């Protein structure tokens, strides 16, 4: 049986990343053929694959709505995704960490601001006894728009 799967990737990694290529080689030994497929390519017929594996789609946070539409198109087309669709959608937004905490998992102390929410960063850090924080968007990848801030320079990052 010829099993063909797609490793969904981004424009930046059309030939996949090194780890993915190692997986491709290992899967080939088991008769599984892997193709790199750009998730943004509107001409790909995703239903021709036995499954799609999200790999290096590290630009999804820059194209959130397009990525959600792509997921919806795959799901409506009955394409097998190796991570459940709902899990992928849930995991896109960092609020999933808060969900995990509410279920008893330990996460780093965090503050979640509502969209367009504002906080006095300096006061927030002082009130919690934090001398260093990491600030990042709710939807982000690869440290995009992420800042490491110290109490002494918090005022420089205040919006």
C-alpha cells in the first residue's frame, strides 16, 4: 500500500527543516512517502494525502485568519490531520496555557490581558515581586514580538 502524507510547512521552509527531513527519511523506510506542502498554496489538493502533519508552519501567527480558514477547508474536506483540529485551534492562542492551569497544570506565573487591554507594567511587576518578565502576543511563534523586560527598563516598553 502506498501511503502518502503531507508535512505542512511555510514559505520560509519549502524543503522542510532538518528535523523534518530526518523524519521523512525514517518514514520512507516504512513505505510512507512524505511531501513538503506549503499550507498557503491554494492549488494543493490536500485530500490526495492519507494525512496532513503540521510541521513548520511558523508563519501562522502572521496570517491567523488565513490559517484558520485553511484548517476549516481541510476539515470540511474530510482531510485527516494528525493533530485534532480543535486542539490545533486551541493551541494557536496562548490562552491555552491558562486553560491548562485551570485544570491543575503548573505554568509560569502569568497575567492575561484582554485584547487591547492595558496594564502599568512597572506596577504590575513590583506588585508581584517580579524583576524580569517575558511579554508576548497571545498568538505568536518563534519569539515574534516577544520581549524580555527587566524591572529597571519596564517603563521603556510601556504602551
